[in-house]
C-alpha cells in the first residue's frame, strides 16, 4: 500500500469534568472496542493509543489504511443432486441460489466436499473507504463506554458521565461527519476551560498533542503525571522534600489538564496533631501533598496542584490555606474530644453498629474475637499474656465510633493505635488496633507482633466462618464483603505466625462461637467444609501470584491430609524443593514411575479390591520385590526424619534413591500375579511406597 494511502485518525470526546475514578476504565473500554471494531472491519493500522484529561477522552489511531481489506469467501449452494435434474438441466433450487446472489446458474462452479458435490461461487467484496467506516465506528465507541453513574442533559436522552460539549473526529484532514448527543463532530476543540473558552482547530491528528500543549493542555496523561511530580518536587526544594503519595498523584493527574504546584502553609499549632491526621486532612479536603523539612521532620508546609498555568498563584494559595485550616480546626476538635472520652466509652457504643444484619453487631463480633483469640492462644501454645490479649481484642474496634474515624473512615485502626498509646495502653495492645486489619492488600504488610497477629487471625476467621454460614461466599471476581481478602490475609498471617501448627481443628471450633441464628441458618450446612475448600483456592491463588506453577502448587497442596489447614508454613519450602528437584535430569522419569504406582493403587481402590494394610514379607517371593521392600523401609524412616526437620530437598534425594529398586520391580515382577494373595501383597507394597511420599507430594498432578 502506498505511503499516501496511510493517515492517522483522531477521536476526542470533549465533556464537562469527568470524575477521576471513571477515566481509566473508560480508556480501557475505548481501546477494547476500537480494537474489536477495526479488526472486524478489516482496517489495518500501526498503533492505537488512548489519552485523557478531566475534560476529554481521546483515541489516536496511527497509520490507518485508507480502506479496509477486500474479502473473498466461498458461498456454498445446493448439492449437485438437487441442483440438476435427470436431463442435466438446472433445477429451481439452482436457479434460485444463483438469482439470490446476482448470477445465472452457468456462472456457478462445482465443489467436492466430504458430503458430496455442491454448487458454489466465489464472492469477492471490495474494501470500504475508511472515512465511511469511521463514521460508524467512532459513534459506536462513544456509545459503548459505560460509567458507574451517567447523566441525561439533552432531548435525545443520550447517557454519559458528564455532558458532551464537542467531538473531534478526523481521518487525516477529513472530518468524519456524525451527530451524537446533539453534538456535530468537527475538527475543533476547546482549551483549558479556566483560561481559554475559544475554539481550537486541529488540522491533522498528528499535530493534536502539541497544539493542545501550546494551549496549556497536556493531553498525554503519562507526561502530565511526570510534570505533576516534577512541579511538586521543584516548589518543595527550599523547604525540604514533598511526601509523594503515588495514589494521590494518580488522583490529581485526572483533576488537572495543566498542573502548577503551589507551596502553602498551615498554622504551626496544628503540628501537635498526629501526622496521619494532618496528611489525610490535606489529602481528602484539597488533594494536597505533605512536606518534610530538610531534617526529614513533618512540617507545616503543604503543596496544592492548581489546574492551569502559573498565574494568580497567590489567590489559589489563599484558597488552599483557608480550606485546609478549616479542616484542621475540625480535626483538632475531634481529636481532643476523642481523647477526653477515652476508648472504654466507645466499646458500649459498638452495640449500635451493625456488622451484618444476619450476623449481629460489631460489639458481638468483638466478643467472639476475644473467645477465638483465647482458644488459639491455648491451642497453639502461643504463650501470649491473657490480659494483654483480652484487652487487645476488647479495644480492637473501639475507634470505629470515634469522631475522627466517623469523619475520616480511612483512619480506622490508625486512630485506635494513636489513641491507645496516648491513653496509656501497652505498645502491643495499641499496635493490634491498627494491625489486626493487616494485610490491607495482596502485597500489604503483616502484623509485627504476636498479639496483633492473633487478633488479626481471630477477626478474619470469625468473619469467614460467619459469612460462609449464611451462604455469603465470593463468586467469580466479585468480592463485595472482602471475603477473598480476609481469606488470603488469614493464610498469610498463619504462615508467618503459626507455620508448624495444624489449624484444622481450631478453625472448626470457631463455628461453635457463632450466634445461634447463624449456626442454625438454612445455608450453614457444610459451611466448615466449604470454608476449607475456599482456603485451598486461596492458597493456590496466593502462590500462583508469587510465580509458582499451578501443577506444583496442587502437587504440594494435595499432599496435605484431606486438604486441610496443616502446617501452612511448610508449603513454600516444599514448593522450593520441588522446583529445585524438577531441574534435575532424572525428574521426569521419577515422576512417571510414581504416577504409575498411583494409577495401580487407585485402580485397585476403584475396583473395590481389599488391599492389605501391611506388607506380608512371607509373600515376597521375587528378589526384586524383597529388595524394594528393604529399601522402602529404610527410606521411610529417613524421610520421616527429614520431614520433621523440614529437610525437603533431602526428601527428593530419597525419591531418587528408591527409584532404581522400583524400576527393577516393574521389570522383573508381575504385579497382577495369578496367586490372589501374592497380587494383593504386591499392590500393598506399592501402596506402602506411595504412602511414604503421600504426605509430601502428589506426583499424579504434575505435568511433564
């Protein structure tokens, strides 16, 4: 295709300010629909890019062909038997097929298929002009963007996040004409709304980004994000350094079209408030960044990011400082009030906070957490001071009804820790108030002390047991109650704090602490078994995110008796040992021979053959089976010793050690002997070998 036949295309949806959280999903939808539409229309292109500001969503298509590719397809008609009569003339079926496709029967060809000979013809469709196709594709892209909430602002009833005010639709210099939401597509847009309401003409798509930048609009969100960080760092240099909250940078990026950072300050008296309170006040009220002084100490300076060029900065600074000062004054009032009332007064208030309408209040949940923590402490011999543990459980949710957390819910747990320390509680009790929520994400921090870990485990397992008992289990990717997060968190904390403990029995006992209405709920049947299955899925998911292969995870997880919560801490070292073993040259043959053993034993079980529980040495008549049993007994003792010491690499050495004897057995011994007693004894021998490693690895699920 000639170079002059290739042009760039541009779609800009200009709108009133779109909520920042809507923008990234909208760009993904635009890209996905465009890819699908261009491919189905057989339009060739070089690259597809999306950009956004708060007031525009943009699609740029580079090197788009001037027309779609032509299409050739074979249209199959009636069979030859039906198409021709006994005299060789064309029947009505053939005439009708030809006429339908604009032909005479004589122009049809014959094609031999598996089902016989059929009439057919080759249909060639010319490519369509790109401009014509874009006139359909562009409006469909806009129509197919969905938002959590939409608006209707004109008579056609079109729905969008915010009213659409202009649409650029270009293919090269050509304006792609269409009308949507009472807006005619064109080649013009608007600049920074706070500075320039005039129309900006875009002559070519490739000039769009630079033209807009000259008009103080950085359309490329990646470039704009870097400019925000650069601007913030620059204005903070004389004071110290800005605390760059990356999440806040992302948020601000979709609040401005051209960032200008402004250094501001609040009254020094507010530095008596905790840093966490100061930070959240500035972040939530004005999307501002905190600043450390040159000694790394939290200062009374902060940075706002204005939308627009560096003009009228003093007016903007006064606005930021006025709003932040008001928020800090409120926060100071909440802080003093909360400390004056203390945490103890809040515990009773938890009776009025519903955890879930079918489960009960937060106050009742705290009581169960206290019971579960005491159970785990005793069951696993954790030796945590019972007084500290009870106090940590009792206060764990106390800050939920504080004035500060009511105003700033993101400070739950954080304020509990701060208030507890201020009111004289121990470091462990204070830490547990914040850390029992941890980990907050898949990569989040784990509790730092045994008390925090135990309250975290108790809180999460109570939540899981209760929700499973009333039938609230996660399905697909949806997790409205945070059950998946709680499950993964429980697994991760248990691996760290109770690596060698079997949690199965203790978890089952947790269900006994639930309210009677929950225990007797119609959906409570098999809740414990369903929870164990859920934990298995969480374990597999967790290790997959860490890069382990799914078959390796299943091989190790299956080895746990009945797939229960036994010695979670051993899973990772077992996986590492398996991965190391797989790199050996003989691993494939080892896995194959053990899979053969599993198949023989499993087949016997399916046929309901009663295999003896112990090997009868008197029935070992062949040298190879006698030798195998001798090696197996020796290996069994050694494997048990290595497993008790977590020497999992050495276990795989024992697997290699026993393999030659197994090979000799299969070469020289007929397992399915005519003598029934001998046959059963040989199956029993193989089962004995299978059981040696069964608690360590399930070879049958490994891919090789």
